[in-house]
C-alpha cells in the first residue's frame, strides 16, 4: 500500500533502518538515499551496519566518497550527464540511471582507461510525469538487442530501474511497476539478450512512499530516503 510516514521526535536513523529491514523480505536490497544528508547522519546509518548508499548528484556523491569510509558501496541514482561520468567511474558500485546509449559509451570509454567494468541499470520511463527521465520500452529493447552494446566491454547491464508516478493512486503505481516487471522478465527469463555484458539480476523500483507495492510487483532493490533519514528540509 501507499505508505505515509510519521517520524517521532525520538526516532533515530538506526531505528528507522531496522524497521525497514524488518518489513522487507529476504533478497531485497535497500539503498539508503542520503542526498542532502550530513556525514554525521550517514555515519549513524553506517555504524548500525548499513553500508549501501545512493546519491542523486555527482558532486555531492564525490565529496562524500572521499570524506566517508571506503567500504561504503555508493550508487548513483540521479540523472547523469556525460561530462560528469569521469568523476564517479573510478569508484561507483552501480549506476541506476543509464538513459541513453551515448551515456553508456562514455561510461565504457572512461572505465576502459582504468581497467574497470562498471555495472549499470537502464532507467525506464514508466511514470505519467514527463519530468522524470528514462528510456521508453522500445528504446531500451533496441539498445539491449544491438550489436553495438556487445562491443562495450567495460559496461555491464545488470537490470532495470524505474520510478512510478508520484500519486496516492495505488492502482496507478501498481500498474506502472507491473509493466516494468513484465519487461524485465521478458529479458531475464528468455534468451533475448545476446551479449555477455548483459546479465539481468536487479529490478530497482520503489521508494519510501511506494516500496511495499514495488516489492509485491517484483522489485529486489528499493531506494529509501525519507523513511530512513526523515523528511528533507
């Protein structure tokens, strides 16, 4: 169901994390979305045992990478411009927002220079809001079945990411997530992706307000910010 959170004054980040972890089934990975959060708040989550964090902006992600413990697994979940790829390629664990073949080529080129293979998710536009980024299903299918993708030896496509419409209409949210799951299954369950650099493992969908619906519709990676850190100012 669509979740509304009421954070008590005494609620702590570690308490919120524990409650979220207790509410999700085994096998669902939680990305703690730490955008605009101070190092102190991130460290509270880190010292409670959580080491996977997501950031929306490259500049903020880069600063936090250098300032915080090096065993943190950093995910870039926001829109990524090609001219900023160079800042995160050396350390990023997963890019959720690959939304063009041009971007994949740039990631591949820069990763090749340092002998890294960077894992990426194709971001699919499933919401009604035009302001959200992402590929159409047709565009994603063209990329996934292209011979050009097979030539990108330093990029690994490990799944898909999508953001549902920001609405309290649970039927709309469920419909969008179900559509993405169906598309995901069409590539993960059938031999439709020819390249060795495509190995579907991750379906990233669901945020603080809708993660329970996302999990019911097959998500195995959720991006949780306010439900862990509290509402952002």
